[in-house]
C-alpha cells in the first residue's frame, strides 16, 4: 500500500489550484472518480469557463460572511487574474464584468495540469471511505487502498452527476462525525405550479425582469423553459428561495401607467415593450383582452399592474442534473480559518465541499481557487 504526504480527493478547480501552491517536495496523490481531470471546468461557461468577476466580495455568496471575506482576501480576484496572466492565459472581460478564457476552458485546464504535473493521479477511482488511524488516514477506493498523512477533500458538490459528481464529501463528513448541511441544487431553474403553466407556452422567450425573493431583489434575464423558468435572474434567485412566494416585475425599467397614457388607440400588445407572445399569454392568464388602450377600464388597468408585481410560489427546481452548483456542505464552524477540521487535524475540506455558494458570474470558481490557495499556503507554512 502506497503512502503519501497528502491525498487530495477531487481533481477539480479547488483541488488542482491547492496543489499548484503546495511545496513540490511533498508526495501528493489526487484521487478522482473521472478518467480525466477538471471535467466541470471543461464544460463551464459554454466551454470557455467564467473564471471570476471584476467585482467580488462576500455579499456575492451565501454562507458565513466573515469566513468568506477572510478567504477571498487571501487570494482575491485581482490576485487570481494576475496569477493566470503570469501563466500566459489570455483572458477576456465580457460585459465589463465577467472573466472568461479567450478561446477555450482547456486553456486554464492546461495551466492547472502543468502546475500539478509533479503530483500523482489515481483517476477512475471512486472513494468509498476515509478512516482516521494511528498512521494518519486510510482511503479506500473501489480499486485500491492508500495511506496518507493529510487529506484534502475537494470533491465538490452533487451537481452534474453525469460528470461523476457525488456527495462523497458529505459521506466522509458523516463517517467522521463532522456537521454538514445536505446538498441541494443551486443556480438552477425553477419549476412552476399548475396555475403558472401558461409560462410553458413561452418556452424559448427571454425578457429582463426583477425578482424579489426573501430580502433580495435580483435583476437580469428570465428565460421561459419547458419545465418552468430559468435564465440568470432565476438561477441567482434559486440561491435564496426556500419555499413560498417570489415576486416578478416583468417591466422593471418602465412604468405601466406612463406607457398606457401614451397608448391611445394602440393594442396593448403593441404598447407594452415586451415580446407579443408574452403579452398575449399574460393577458389571457389575467383574463384580459388584448384591446385598444383607450378602451381599458380602470379595473382592467389595476389588474394590469400585476405586470410589476406578479407573485407565485414555484413548485420546485430542475434538480442536480441542471444545477450549476450545490447549496450545502461541511459546516464552517467545524473548520479552522485554513479549512482544517478543528477536531481532526490534517483533514481539510475546500471549495464546493464547504457550505458556501456564490451567485452566477464566476464567483464559485473564485471561491474554489481562493479556498484552495489558502489551504495550500497554510500547509506549506506549517511545514517550515
């Protein structure tokens, strides 16, 4: 049975970045269920990987704000961009905010691969158990056993099961009596109740909206889909929605009564600056006729104000297969500032395995990279 200084479970963003900052003198092994590394990075951002964001702070995340802030400061978005530029990675800034690989996500994968080329890899190995023993940790996979002084769990969440994602991080936590919150799909589309089935008739149409959920107002694009609603505004709203009502403003940048004043004899579907298919379905749902604005009664106008405050309770979400990330993970209170488990020294949880999740727009990769670097630096410093 081979023995290692460190075993990293998961060859994804957080694990690979972590190893990139470890001392090269260490004997490090990666264990991953996939036959290739960085499979989630590969498909992310339409194959170009939204690496980070021009504006990043703890407010962009759900989780322990102080812990998140401290981690981001260790290796923030500016440090990440500078690091990747030193590695000659061409970055593109889209919409003055989102950093992507210029050509393909393979570009950042190649950098991570080069910077971890000194490590060993046990790919296509599914971890079954991690046992703490007198010699450190015994890791049992479906193919072999490995012994290690330290273990870093960087196995991510349960989204994208087709890429081998699982809740192995939580199983390890459970076996070792470490508190955690079960994974739930996040950054995911929302399904609708029967009363909102009219939305399914609009599949493929996208409009700009403002969504109120909990104490948040989230603006952005909403995409009508066969299962319900999706798009950036909905995906971000899914982070905060637990159950109950959400409120959608389908005209966040207009005033309904101002538009009606100018409408005159024009049909409603022509006056409202929205796709006609949407207007017709929305009017039908409200039992209103698409007629001349001049013929609208005051009562009908009041009913129309629902376009600014349409409330409904989603039925659920699209599930892990459609979720960008997972909400939940190991409880922050179980971890030191460097992600080491308080009651089990030399065991670490980083990245999406921790109960922190970011909004859409590069925030989750930033968290993966920041947590990986902070963990690695602490380990390297303590070896001095």
